[in-house]
């Protein structure tokens, strides 16, 4: 007999599929006025021993949920957790109405399929200048690192701006949301925080043309938010960059 989570998946709309999970848009209730949720289903892997597969799935789903909850308690803007079913590998989180930072920045949408007419969104529509967006990115990452949460896959695809229509028109605001904590973990190590930043720096350089000033603005906001914790992270980031360059030279 199918579990309630699998029954929910059977009525959901598939959005994307990766090697580890399928992502759906679903409704937890029959009330059409209730907002949808995003379902992430870590499906069973036939190439792994069933016991190992079940153990890994439980560990990864619970770790992602814990990371989101820890971020929420620390004031980091991340999707809210709506349901966790570790036995079936299902995590339901808040549906974010908005657009990824990758698609909003220059160059980020070049490899995407041709959009439908009228569907293109821009930073002007969100009322957010590029400099302000970079500041938001640096601030959210700093809050996350101060909570000793390491994202593990910081890219502009894993950041979203909430659409202005999500807020009260009388109190307009701008909110950057960090998403996809599937590779996240807890760590207070300077090395892990520096590597997190380096991954984002590489993502900027590979996805967005002439992005050095953009990432510099991110780091400036991060530095201001981290305070005294920034100095050791900066030193380690310089070391990580050097190691990365050496690996590139060796091939």
C-alpha cells in the first residue's frame, strides 16, 4: 500500500529530475487557496544495496531539513519546511514565487531554452539594482556561516529573489532566498566557509561575464556582516584560490 507521501507525489507536477532526486510542485491540501509546496523526492537507487540506500536517503533528507531549520532560526532567508518523510525520502518545503539570480543577472540565462513571450523577468521588475542584489547575497551567506551552516553548492542558480507580488504593496521589500541545501552540512571550520565562498566565486566567473566586480561586492557585504570572523576566512580564501590555480595549471 502506497504511503501518503507517495500518494501526494502521484498527484504532483514534475518540474525537474537529477541523478539523486526528482522535484515536484504539489498541494498538501485540497483547498485551492492554500499555497503550493515544492516536493523533493530522493527516489530509490537500484544500483545500491537496499539497506545502504535507505540509510543514505534518511541521512540526507534529515540533514537537509535540519540545515533549513537551523537557518530559519538564525534569520537566514530559506524556504520553510512543510513536511519531512525520511522513510520515503520526501522533503516538502515552501514554494518560492520568484526567479533565480542566475536568470536575472547578465549571461545567466544564455544556455536556457528560449522563453515564452512575456515571460522574461528582469531586475527592473523586481526593483532591485545589481549592487543591492550583491549586498543581499553577501549578507545571507554571512548569516548562514555565522550559524555554522555550510551550503556546499553555492551558485546563482541556488539563490532566488521573491517576486514583489509576494509582499504587501504598501510595504514593498526585497528578499533573497537561499535554496537547495542537499549538500549542506554543519561546520565551524574556517576552511569550509572559505571553500563555500570559492565555489560561489567560480560559479560567478563561469556563468556571468565580467563578474569580478559583482563578486567583490558580495565579499564586501559578507565582510561587513561577519565582523571579526572575516579576517581568518579571508586568509583561508586566498589559500583556497591559490590551491585552485595550481590545480588548474597541473590540469
